[in-house]
C-alpha cells in the first residue's frame, strides 16, 4: 500500500470549499484521511479550495476550520498553522498555476484550443449520431501556425487542454483494485478557461504534486477524473514539478440517503454537520458512526474510540459498495458514546446546552454544578444527545417564576382526580422534615399515601406528581428528582399545580 515509502512519509490532504457547509460525506472523507495519516504517523494537509469566489465566504472559511476543530480532526499543515508547502489557500496560488501552465505549453504537454462552444456541440452531436465517442475530438491538437493565427485574428480566446496519452491508463485503486480507462474514452480536457481561470482538474493535481501528497482518498464521484489527473501528474513529472511521484488513489463509496436509492444530498435531513452540533451529538459519537459508512473495526463490533480506529484503520478494508446513511443507528452510536463518558465530563458537556436554554448561566455556581453532577446518573442512560439536557433537567434549575407545565402534559395528566392526588402527595411530603428529605423517604411516603391510601396504580399515582414537579410527562426518576429539587421547591410546585387546576 505504501510502496517504497516509509510510513512517516505518508502525506494526505483534505480540500474543503469554504461555502459554510460541511456534509456527512465531507466529514467521512476527512475522517478516513485523518485516520490514514495518524495510523502511519504521517501528515494531514488542510488545503482550502476557495477559487469559487461567488460561493466562498470568510465566514464559511472560519466555519470550516471551527467544525473540523470541534470534530477533533486536527491537521498538520494548513492556512492557519502554516507548513513548508504553502500557501494552503488555492486563491493565493494563482501565480503558481499560471507558471505551471506556461511550462506545460512550452513542453507541448498542453495546447491552446480555439473551438467555440457551438462548434464543440455540433461535433459532439454528429459523433453521437454516428455511434462514436462524443468527447473532445482533438480538433486543435496539431494546428499549424497559419490556422492558429487565423483564429487569433478572428478574436477567439483559447482554452488550454492537456494532451492526453494515446494508451490505456491503469491504476491500482486502494479501495476498488485495478481500474483501466481506455484512451478512446479520455479526450484532451480543459485545464484553463478562455478567461485564464484555472480549473479543478489542473489545480488539485498541481497542488498535490507540489505538496508531495502521497495518497488521495476521496469520493467515488471523482473517480472519472482520476485518469486525467494521473496523465497530468506524469506531465508534471516530465517538466520537473513536484517529487515526480504519482499519488496512490482510493475512491470511497457513496453515502446514500435513507431510501438507499440515491446519493445523500446536502439538502437532505441529517446531511449537514450543523444539525448534529445543534442537537448535541458528541464528536466522537458522530465520527464513530461515519466510520461505519464503508469500514468496520470488526464484524461483531460497532462502537469504538478514535484511538482504536487509528490503530486498526486499513484503507484496503474499506468496502467499495455504497453505504446507506441510517439516522437511527447514528443516534444509537452517539448514545453509546454518551454512556461511556465519565460523569463529571458528561455534566460539563451539558452546561452549554442548559445555558443556551436559559436555565443555567454559562458559568454555573458550585451549588448548581453539584446538583447537575448528582443528576447525571439519573439521565445518562436515558439521553441520546446533549440537546435533550434542558428538557430532562431544566426543571431543576429554572426559578419558580419561570417554571411552567407543558400544556400537552397538563391536558393529558392533570385532569379528573389529579387534584386529589396532588393534595395527598403534598400532605405526605410536607410531613417529611428537611433532614428526612431523601429518595427513600420520599418514595415510602408517596407510596403509602397514593397507592396504599388512595388505592391508585403507580401510573395514576405518580403521573400527576411528575408533571407538577418537572412540567413534563417524561422526566428523570421521580423520587430522585424530588430529592434534588428540594423540599421547599417541590411543595411549592405541587401547590402551584393545584392552583392551576382550580383556576381551570
């Protein structure tokens, strides 16, 4: 896989466009490149494809960096931390591309093409009608000086095309094995537009060559461009650009949508990274699931740490078949990682979400943190994402003036005999003094009053108390919640719920 390279000589790259959007497909590619580099002790290069000035923004650039940092996919060289092969933004490399093109033209590895779009379309249509390959037909490959001058005199502005070799291009794909492209399917392609603007098929191979990239791991959708890029690497080596080594390619499988019959689109629910950050997924949980889209650490194991992935990662074990994105499994994997967190870490990770909901300050007091840590064992096994923190625990921190019962919960639970239940619960709990306010004593008092005394089933007995205390039908365990909320607040909320019932 590495050929004659030493493992530490491995250099891979992740080249996002700073449009403000990172999809799960982008992240999966970044993850596999990162794991590959870390497995071999090599380097990951972050290179920014910002030549699309109409779509790229400074905000998108910062978002890209912050998103990768949030994920923990650190890079060794890039626009923010430098390196020996910069600049690492393509917009800052235009002079480099122009110099390379001039050398390709001088060496006759590229040429000017003066064909108009109308002429190209006409010849392609004629080729299709005749049942022939409809790619570029090489019309301008060997123009004489007189014809070139005639085109110039007409005011035609040429594109620059690479002169493709007249032989099959064969390469060993790290994911798919040996792949062959026949020359009749590989027309001379455009490197530079007529306005002088360099295109992706030029800039990426030039950057790879100059940055000494050894392996290119990218999406299957780019496979058709690979033989053209290999031809360009060979041409660059001839004119002394880069190390002279053609990178090894590995084309990662498509990530399909939930229906399984089309590629996951950035507009599909669950496709964008921002959704997972907003919902409070753990970076390690999301990355674990995305790793499973084409790779596995073992046949009987789905949950693993990133350190374990680095140790086990083998690009040859990536499945070439398309992988289907499963939101439910993604959530389940994230939930498994939440269970793995130490309780103090879990509590600290909930703070930003509780602060965003306005139930905790960004810097909680020691007393608030103590309550939060005590609540962790009650909810850690119940939550799938940190964004659920406020719904699960907000009632412990919100003051009485802002506390409100969810209307749907009130409509379904605080009905009928609920007032009698709340009255009995309040009486039983008020008989407990502050020193007796423990989970065990609370449970015993409520069971004696509501189940033994009123003859209610647990659901009917504790449901109204749960809604009155937490504001919701689903909450952490009731008796523990009452202990954490405290005697005075608990009694006040029971009374407040009774007043609300009376008023309605």
